[in-house]
């Protein structure tokens, strides 16, 4: 039985803010963004994950707010879905065991991709909807998203979705390695526990991108 939506108690350690302020003279890496060159990346917001996790249900409104604001400002929204294959490819069965591997291979659901996004979202015709065959949406050869963003001269990606410490973190790391400006939204990503969520926020903020809450992202867009 589903429980009510919940929100993570997210935080960045004060000492990490101090470290970054000493390095670059400011708290946040990216003080501005160009909406026309920015894409909201919404990862794995499909029934398999949303129905099972109250933290994932809790971020739905914030993702919707960012999507609407970015579209209005001329930016792009990209919905990334799990493809119907296990994310570790040929070693998935050995690594997870056959039953779990088959379960993971079915997380994306059935039907046309646009119909598989969680029903509460407004998926517009101009939005991108793509599948990934790995945890990361930016790993070469495992998702068409990087090429589609490059065609649109996107230089900044706003990472949201589930799970914070698996597909979202993997995507953020690879996007940063590819030279994109990465912004992870602290209250628009969800994991299974606060400590898992916050460990990823710390890692991303320290080494791969910026971390901000929804209201600050909306300010940057607006």
C-alpha cells in the first residue's frame, strides 16, 4: 500500500560550502544560466519507481514547476526512461541474479515512451522522450540524449528524478565529464533514504556540479 509523499531532509555540510567558497570565491559554481541553452533532465519518473517510493512521489510537483518555468523561458525538457533491458548489459544476470535482472529489465513499463512517464506530468509535444540502456543517460552509446542536446547547443543540464544515488548521480557525473554545466536539484531528486540522497548531493557539489533547491533554480531560470 502506498504511503503519502515525503520529502528528503537534504543538506550540504557547512564545511563543504566553506571549502568551495575558499576555492572559487562564491558558494555556487554557476551563478546564472541561459534558459535557451538549458535542458531539464527528468530521469526514470515511471510507475515502477514512483509507486514504490514516497520520496519519489514527493518530488513530482517540484519537477513539474521547473519544467513549466523552463519551457516558458525557451528551454528544453527531456524525459529519460529505462529501456527494457537490464542496465549492466550482458553481466546483469550474473551480477543481480536472473530474477532481479529480469525485474530491472522491465522497469520502464510497456507502451509508447510518452505514455510511460508518470501520469501526473504534462509531457508536451516539444519535449524530448528518450530511453537509456544503462544507469547513466550520458554514457556513450547507451542513450541518444547527448547527441540530441548537442544538436540544440545545450550547455547546462538540470538533473532531477530517481534514484538520486544511482541513475541521477551516474548521469550527473557523465554529463560533467562530457563538459556540460551540471546542476542537481536537491529537492527534485529522490533516493530511498536521506543519507543516500545527501551523500550524492555532497559528491556532486564537491566534484561534479552545483546543488540547489527548486526555488533557487526557478530564480536562475526567471
